[in-house]
C-alpha cells in the first residue's frame, strides 16, 4: 500500500482539472483564431453584409462601407443637428433621442480629438458614456485578453467606440461580438495604420461644406507620411463615390502611398499622380490635406532619416495656392503647417475638428435608426 496522502491526491486532481480546462480553452481559442484568419482573408466587399443589419451599417469599420447615398444622408443629418441644437429646445430634443443608451469608449492609443468628438457626439444625443484609455489599469493587466475585455464592455453598454494600435483588432472585435447572443455595434475610431473611417467621413463632410456640396471634379493633394497614415488611406477609399476626382500624392519617396491603395484607385478609374515636388503639387489643388510623419510606427528610426522640411506649408506658400482652395489636416500637427497659416481663411483644420463631432453624432443616430427623427424635427 503506497503512502500518498489524501491532500496530495486532491492537488493532483485539481491540477488535472485545471490543466484540462486550460487545454480545452486553448484549443477552443485556436479554432476561433483559425476561423478569424479565414474571415480576415475575405475581400471587404463580400464581408460588408456581416457588419450590416436591416440594410444599414451596424458596425462602422471600413471607409468602404460609406457609399455616396449614406454620405449625403449623414451630411444632411449633421447639418440639421447642428442647426437645431443651437437653441435650448432643440438641444433638449437631441439629448432625449438616445437617453436610454450607454456607450463605452475604448481608446487604448493616444487620442485627443477623436476621443473628445465621439464623447461629445454621444452627449449631444443623450448617450451616457464610459471610457477605458489605459489598459494598465484595466483587467488586461491581470491577463485578460483584449477580446474578453471587449466582450465585458458589451455587458454594460449599447455601443462600443474603439481605437486600437493593432491592425484589424477593431474588425476582429466586431466579428467576435456578432457571434455572441448580445452583440452591440462597434465604431472604428482608428485602427493600426490601416483604417480611420470616421476621420474620412468628417474629411469628406468638410469638403462638402467648404465647396457648397460640390465634391465632384475636385483635385485633392495629400501630403506627408502617406505610407503609414491611416487617414489618407481611408479618405482615398471614399474617392470612389465621386466623379472626376483627381488625387495628388505628395511625399518623400520613403513615405509614398502603399500599392494596395494605388491598385484600388486604378480599379475604380480614379486619376492620381505621385510626386515629391511639394510646391508644384499643391499649386493646382482644391484641397491640400497635410499630415504628420507617423513615427510611432518606426522600426529603426526611419523617420529621422528623412528630411521632411520640403513638405511643410508656411506663409510663403499662401499666395502660390489657389484662392478658393482649402487647407486641411486631421491633426495633431507638428511643423508641417506653420501657425502663421492658421489665420488664413483657407485654413480649415479647426472647423474640420468641429465637423467631426456633428457628423459622428449623425453616424451614431443613423446606426440606431433615429436619424429620420432628426430630419423631421421642426
Ligand atoms: C489621426 C490619427 O489618429 O490617425 N488623428 C486623428 O484621429 N485626428 C492622424 C494622426 O495622428 O496623425
């Protein structure tokens, strides 16, 4: 007879159960990962259905989801909303539209504007908001996966707005969420270097407002770090909705636009050219869209090796660009637009920020189906 005592047997048993549970969990996670990898490979045009409900966008993840009709509709809703909320009665009406809803802003990558504009957009519609901006004080520090964290938020709220450094993470969250019994919509507030659809939405809304609704036929120069900037990528996708657009990509060769976007433009017959001659490129543009160097994506200090001084807009350029052009920037800026440009009537970036809040409120109202109430408000 061996002399193993009972408590040892208990420990061995618990260990087996625990390890067994872990193995089961691991193999389950592996099969979910496999499904996800398969899903990721599906062309975006084919998977849009998965992120729509009853013919409208449910999860707003990609700029490719925004077609011309939706854009025009959202511009109208945003225009009405900003007008009616100028007085107390109208604001009270807007505040009542979604006062029964709660949202979570999960912004685990630096953000000032996008965070504040979504926060205020929610508040305009009466949505109560919660936020996580730092994973070091969330349960992710205890080993919870970000996927489990997202699932946890959905237990408490009706909408998740998310910014994440990992490419495709926002899409994966929406994909996982749609498999659960209590999905909530997810809006992409910026993911990795790949997409920033609501920035593109506010950028195109800014073009719409600046050019009295006439976007067709405009020439847009995009300047700076085109390779790693998600805003210029998402905005480029939206060009397919408009006729006779012309794009000028101005950048140092090291930061030229990626091939997948250039292929997209070719497929959709959108005319573009690439140049590293800033002064020449901005001359014929109706809109000059400046961006900063995205050095957070550096692997080997590549940003410091490139001289970007020739890709900066200053007071001397103001009489060389079109009189009725506009100057845009998703912000934050560094030296690529000098402050002396701020007072020029063509500087649109501060208004662009504000446009973001209104058009994001319009998007949220649309996802929840109270957009028509806004349009009907007298
Ligand atoms: C942009 C971003 O986060 O991609 N900022 C923003 O959302 N307004 C651009 C940038 O950070 O350069």
